[in-house]
């Protein structure tokens, strides 16, 4: 996998550039294949567009690749409207992309800074033995291509002595908290290395990995609760929902009280309902009420006891 920043310097100078005049990146190596990203002005529907294509430069054999791109706005944050992703099988010397990726007027009004604009691109080659199907292209919000690699990273996090490299733009696209921290007026926005003290390396790795639902199958309930708390702190809503969904399937008498407290604290209404429904069974209630977590939950959230009394009739 190889991410790349495609920077069109001197945008104003392109006013007189001919239609389909190609601006090309350097060689990009991904999956033992060479690639180039090409962009050029393209007329269409009464307006001028910027076209972006990925070209397979290798001559040996076909390659299945995932390609994604998004425009950076003038504040240095990823645009939520102008991003795309696809998966495609490239024969040697073949190109595939978007003939009308973004309107030129959009770049001029929203993205132009000091005569330049920036488009972040990522290329990932899918190995022949990989069972991923073409529906991987239907999830443009995941940004996992750019999350997977340290290539082109512009910030690092130090967590308990372990270093994690990342891309500010990608983290900002996933989390408004990261956006404020890395691209806003906070001191961290000007730092190339940030130390975090309130999280473990394993937890931070899970936090920024953008996992799919089936990757959480073997996670312990306590780990899921901690990860849900971290996801809530960084406003990673998708990860928060995944953790809550997995916790619903792991409810038992031993951990239902701590799970209910977690649901209450981090505003997970469906998870909270499942826990209270679990308490409604007398056998479950008798087991859970004897746990240390139940006593802690009642002290921390006394109002929950009133809700339980209605449901359980205690």
C-alpha cells in the first residue's frame, strides 16, 4: 500500500492549460507494481472538471487495486463531499479513475490556498489469494488504505514509549476531536510528535485501526468497554456502535452491571435497554446483584436503580 499527496502547484497558472493536459505524479510502488496518478482538466456538463486516473505502469501481469482520493479544503481538513474510492483489476499499462472528480469552481472557491490545492490519494494492491470482493469499494468512509501505512505520515503519537505514525488528514476525517487537535488552533496542531498518557498502546492501535465488525469477535467485555469509552472520547461514532453491538452479545450476570454503567455513561441507549431487559429475568438479577460491579453502578448512577425497580419489581 502506498499513500500519496498529489499537489497541483500554481493553480492559477493552469487557467490557460489545454483541456486534457496531463499532470502526473512520480512512480508509486504498491504490491510490487508501479503506478502513477494523473490529473487533467476535463470539460463536461457546461463546467470544467478535474479528472483523476490511476495508471498501472507495470507490464508483467494484471493487478487488482483499491484506489481512493479526497480533496483537502483550505483549512487543511479532508473534504466530506469530494472523496471517492473504487476497486478495479488493472491490466498492464491500463488506467482507471474519475473523469469528473471535482469541479474546477469548487477547487477555486473551497480548496485553493496560496495558489495551490492538495488531493490525498491511496493505492492498495489486493493479493491474488485475498478473498476480498468488489464490495470493498462501497465503503469510502473507512479510509483504511491510508490508515494502514506509515508512508507519507505527518504526525506520530507516543503511547507508553511506543510510536505510532499517522496522517493528520485521515484522522481528522474520522474524528472531530482529532480534527480540532491536529488541524485546529490547539498546540498539538504544530507538533510532529504527540505524547498520550491516558491510553495503552494496544488500545490506541485498536482506536485508529477502523476495524470491521467481525474483527471484534474474540475481544473480552472489559476491553470492549474500554474501547467504547475511548471511541466516545474521540467521537468515533462507528467504532462506538461496533463496540456497543458486540457488548450486547456478551451480556452475562457477571458483567451486566459494568456494561449497564458503561451504556449509561457513554449514551448507548440500545445497549442500556438490553442490559435492563437482562435484569428483568429473576435468575439473572439474583446473580448480578451480588457482584461488586452492581454496587459500584448503583453508587455511580443511582437513577438506574429506579429504572430497574420498574422493570424487575424489586
